[in-house]
């Protein structure tokens, strides 16, 4: 299957409209390095679409090609059916939010938000109305007279969002916008971004290397590896049915299993630890020994060496188990069980040995 060319099934054909973003065989090289390698994908109107991948995988360069900050060596960028491949950023119906906010420190919040409207020649009354509307949308009412330096990191991020959406772009591009925030604030802003996106109805194309962030926020996710899209799908599809060993290992933690000539992946939380006398209840089982235990509060991670070779990682909730009981399990003989439907075949031709984690 060619996972580098993916359209959202039925998303556009059902309403007879072009996708908001269409990339066609997009390629970008920097010297001898191919940063983006023949990427083709459609992003539907109103979708929260995330480009996910490790550093250097091509996701940020792809975003910059959509924005017009970089020009491709070949391929095409379309916005709402219009070829914008060679147009400058200001001539595209897009706006970009950066990780560092890029606010003017000497301007007030209101002046920062209205800046693009002022450059575009919007009348003063219209600017004021739209600035007030945008600040309310990001829950910053009454802070228009403050300077960015007087705001928290989360508030500055909201100002950057307000400035981006006040011009009502067709597509909003977000390049690791929460990367500078601490974990608690990052989680809060994830919820806020989803709310704002639903309120304004603008198509979001979001870049992140954070797998949990991508799963929590997105309608669909495109996973990048070495300049190519290796899988596109809804978060649950990406997590539960990874197409390759790379996706299985990058999006969460997974175990790889060899069965004959095929390779399967199974998530650690889908595995069960059974004592010798516990019934199998239709599970596929493998005997082994618990060789390591990590107590993490809500859950415990077990590393099980299989008698047949290889290892599996098992995650279990600590519903009634104490930390003392957890550590006593080290060295115990067990059976690891799983339901056949919780395994997912992957496409890789080359893969690790049985039970090796990705």
C-alpha cells in the first residue's frame, strides 16, 4: 500500500468541494539532503490535522512549504483548489503561529493582535471590533492594554493565536506552538486549542513531535519518517493499527511479535499476566519470567522474558496492588496472554526478533 498518498475517505466528495490543503508529490532538498520526499496528502475543510514525527523527519519543512516560507523543488501546494506553489506567504490564505510567539514586545496586546489588520488597511472601527472578538475567543478579555512581558507563557500563546485568527485565514498553520510551555500548562492549552478550533471552524495544520499531544487533539494524524508520510489516519487507527514498525514504536510503546513469516504489533496494556492455574479464556499465551518491574503509581510496567526467546513489556493498572506486591513479582514464572484481535499486522519486510520492543 502507498501510504504516502492519502485522502480522507468521503470528506470532500460528499460535499463536492476541494480540500483546504492539497499537497501533490511535494519534494524539497537542502543540498544532498531530501527533507521532504514526494509527500501527497489532502486536508479537509475544518479539520484539525497534525503532522507528527521526530526531529528531522520533514514535518516542519512541509509546514513551511504550505506557508510559502520555502519553495519546493518539485510538486504542488494547493489551498482550496488554488495552486499557490510559487506565491509568496502574504498571497496565500494561511497564517502561522510559531513556538516563540513572535510578538512585538513594545506593543500592547491589542496592537499586536490588530497588526495584520492595520497593514491590510482595515478601518479603525472594524479593527477594534475584530480585536475584541478575537481576544474574547481566546479568553483574554480586558488584557488588551497590557504588554506581552506582563503576561504568562500561556497568555502570550493565546495572544499569538488571537493575532493569527483575527485575519480569518482559511488555514492556520501551527509549528510546535506549545513546545515552550511547562507540562501542566501544555495540557491546558491543548484543550484550549481544540475549543478555539471548534469555535472558529478554521482548518488547523499542526506540527508536533509529541505523540500524546497528537492523539489528544487531532481529527487525523500524518506520521512522518525520513521525509515521507508513512501513515495517515484517525488517532485511534494510528495507535491501534500502526502500519509499520516505526509507527508502532514512535506513537506510544509497542511489542513486535513474529508468527511464521508475519510480524504483528501489540500494545503493552493489551497484555495480561496469568499465573499457572489462571484460565486462558480464549487468550493466546506464552510462558515466561518477569525479569524487571517499574512501579509508576497508577500503573506498573513488567518486562517478561519469554521461554521461547525475546521479551514483552506488559502494563497493568494498580487497582488493588501495592508497591510491595509489585516488586515481589520479579523472578516469578507467568504466562503472558492476549486476544488475537488486539494484534495488528505491520508491513515491514525487515523486523526485529520475536517479542522485541520498538
